[in-house]
């Protein structure tokens, strides 16, 4: 799609910049892109006055960061307070990390930030951003799923409406599938598939997380045993809520399921999110240590998003570090993320841990984690979480992409 075509819906723009030269460059580009109404303001105060005077907000705003009176970030806060719906582009000659922080700030404020560009603006840069869907910057986008009724969740568990989807984990060096992560899914009779973020917290608050976890684990282990019968030797990862770690019985419950399905303990990976909520630290440490003694693998999930990750790494016998997707996806464009990602991977390798990069969504993400020596990748570039029946056809397709991924 050409930049001009992408712009067909954009008839008016407001360029906010204290430099007359930069405003002229921007205006000339917009004219070339056939935007008819080009408004200009020299700072945030002038921009707000202009917005008040216009009959309707412009279709696009381009906002500089450093300006006298009211700077770019202040202007974004004001625009958010006025509930501006038009897309916004951040423009600045300052370092890209600063621009990215302002993008994240704007998105967190609810603005439709398309992205940021260095100055002087170019037609290519502007064209690329205008083809983007706004609001894809933040690490976690809040989901707008309606609240879940605990009583309904309880019945769903009893009826077997909670099931597991599987997300493959691929060895970066060989492109072979090492295993899968089981992810809970709720198939609701009227609402369709409900994502786990909507019901796991409810399960945790209403004493249902134990039943739910054992249900997912039972399904996941049965499925792994099934795949083994088809000649596929795979590991299976299951998420363990930190709330479960004060149950001493958990060790035996997991062992019983593993034996029931005839799996080897080392095939089973228990993913624990880093958490300050280990209510009974001694009990939790005991549970995790005993699980490890029995041969289960332990993975520190969502690494980097919690508050006490280093402390937990030091005292829990983890075998794997799973780096949160907010440090992975898009890191190729962000130097600060690269530094964090690389140092986490280096540290894990020094500690003798395997590493999983979550959120590998693009070929760029894949190439970066590969270059940084990460062991496993999990992400939408490879697959979304799937039902068991979709796994074998997907394996065939992965084989076809091997050369490209290893190239
Ligand atoms: P998690 O354990 O960190 O699982 C990874 C989540 O990231 C999954 O979302 C997965 O689909 C998603 N993901 C992986 N790669 C990508 C990617 O490239 N892009 C994007 N945008 N997302 C990616 P899902 O299935 O929605 O699960 C969300 C969270 O719900 C899980 O995060 C986990 O914390 C929780 N959860 C899921 N199943 C269970 C369960 O059985 N028990 C417990 N306690 N928690 C569960
Ligand atoms: Mg997980
Ligand atoms: Mg995770």
C-alpha cells in the first residue's frame, strides 16, 4: 500500500512544533501526501487553543517533544483529558529510547499513538506509521472481557468446560519442537472462548485454582502421553499459581498425575510466576525443592515483570528462565530492551538455566533472540496456542519454514 493510499482517510493534520523550519518540512510532506487542511501550532498551549477553535479535531496530530510553555508529554496528558480520538505521531530529534517512553506514556493514557519518528520527518517514515494500527505499543493491553461470575466458573469446572490449548516451544538452534505449554481456556456456552486472564484471577480469589490446575494438568499430561504414542517425545509445561505453593500435598498430587499418565518427571515443566505473594515462604520453598528432587523441571515465568525475581532466582532451584514478552517483542528496535534481554540471557546461561523467549512475534524478534543465544522460542511467529488436533498439521507447516528460520 502506498503512503498516499494509506492516507485516504486523513484530510486534516495538526503539526505542533516550536521550530518553524520543522513545521514547514512537515507541512510540505503532508501536502505531498495530499492532506488538504494543514494546521500548525508552536507549542502545546497554542495547539489546545486551536483545537478548541476548530469545528472538529484534525484526523492526525504530529507532536514535537521539546517545546516552551507546554511540552510534548504535557500536551499528551491534556489531549488524553480531552479524550482525543485522533491518531497521534510523536516527533523528536532526541534519542529513540526517549521517544519510545513518550509513546508508551501516550498509549497508557488511552491515546491512539501510531508511533514516533526522528526529525526531520521523511515521507517514508510518515508513510510507514500511517499504515499501522494504533495502540500496539504497550507490553500488556488490557482486555475488555466482561467480568466472570465465580459460581459460573465453578459449574464450568464441574461440567468440564475448562480445557487446555497448547502453545509450542521451539528450539532456536534446530527449529525442532521441544514441547508445549498448556494454557487454560474456557468454552462458554454463550460467550464462546474466554481467555485465561479473565478467569484465572477469579479462580484464585474464590478457591477454585487448585481444582482448575489439576484439571489442566490432567488434560495436558494425557495429551502428552497421547503424542508419545504417536512417536512424539515432548515436554509439557503447566502454569502453577503461587497461591498453590502453600499446599504441601501439591507435590504428591503432581507426582500421582505424572505416574498415572506414564510420563517421565523431566518431561513436566512447572511454570511459576515470580511473585512477592509467596505467603508461606518456607512451605513454598519446600514444595518447589521437593518437586525438583523428584525430577520435575521448574521455570521462572514472566521474568522481569515481578519485583523479587533476583531473590527468587537465588533461592529456588529453577531449571529455566522464561523471559516476559514485554522484553522480547520489538526489542530489535529498542536498544534499552536489548540490553535487558541480553543481560537476562547471559545471566541465565551463567546459572546453567535454559531460556525461553516468550512473545516472538516477528522474524526480527526470532533473529534477535537467536543472536543472543536463547534456547527456546514461544510466540505468534511460530504459532498461537492451539487445540491438540491442530498440532500435527502445524508441525508439517513448521518443517516447511525451517530453512527460512535457520537461514
Ligand atoms: P503465561 O503463562 O505467561 O502464558 C503465555 C501467554 O502469552 C499466553 O497467553 C500466550 O498465548 C501468550 N503469548 C505467547 N506468545 C505470544 C506472542 O508472541 N504474542 C502475544 N501477544 N502473546 C503471546 P494466554 O493463553 O492468554 O495466557 C495468559 C496467562 O494466563 C498465562 O500467561 C498464565 O499466566 C495464565 N494461565 C493460563 N493458563 C493457566 C493455568 O492453567 N493456570 C494458571 N495458574 N494460569 C494460567
Ligand atoms: Mg506460563
Ligand atoms: Mg509467561
